[in-house]
């Protein structure tokens, strides 16, 4: 049986959250690279391995204008460099396995389940007046938001610091898996759900 990066078995990884189990693809692949063959299909990313989706989220140019008041521009250092991003994730997985003595794919799945928000707000217009309304988040979007926040936390944790991106990513995934309040992704989940509660 194939293993992630030839080291980590996905057959024993357990997904406790029933809504996410359908969207968390844990198909055993040694190299998490589907070459974009699901890109043009609706809900095609359901068939993309969750480790590859994390790799894809790392290939971004920074935080953008409105993320937690921090504007970080990485000037495309990882954009399009998928094998470089894969190497970073592999290094992060190695250090997670060394530090926790658990399968890093299971630790990643636990982190995703902990950081995926259940409620969010959306803008609704009635008669020219905009309101913020609380809405339930679909499982697909929950997974997207969790992966985005984990990768953003890693980029912000390594930017202008001595810590490498692989170290920042492994630290963030480990903290999120423990539901630790020091995790950026956990803070973002709480903030999103708090705003939704106040908009009910």
C-alpha cells in the first residue's frame, strides 16, 4: 500500500466529524500531486488528497490586505512552486512525527476538525439596508477555511523570523490538534463563531 511521502499510512486515520468525513480525502498516494486533473469539475476538490490541498494552500503570495491587520507579501516565493511546498509539508510532517510520536496525517486531520468553524456571517440586503446574518457553514467551506487558516498561520509565523516555514507549519498543526488557544487557526475559528453568535 502506498503511503504519504512513502512514510505515513492513511488507512488508520480516523475522522470523527461526520460532516467532514465525506470531504476529507485520505486516498493513499506517495506523492500528493494530482496535476490539477480535478480543477475543472464541480466539487472536484473532494477527490484531492487533504495533504495536497494543504500544499496548494501554502502556494500563496501572503496574507492579503485584511487578514488580522497584518499585510505580509511573500513576493511569490512559493507561488507555482509545488514541489518546494511539498518538501516544506514533508519536513513539517517529519517534525510532527518526531515531537508527538503520532501519525502526522492523523494530527493534521485532528487540527482541521478543531479549526473548522460551524457558523459564519454573510451580508444580506433588505430595502437598501445591509445586515450581517449568521449562517451555518457547509462542510466543504469548513474544510477550506480550516486549511486556509492553518497555512496562513504558518506563513505569518515564519515571516521575518528565524523559524522556517516547515517549523511554523508543524507548530501550528500541533497546537491546533490539541485545541490550544495559542493557535492562530483556533483563534480565527472562535472569532468567526463569536461574530456569528452576535449576528443571530
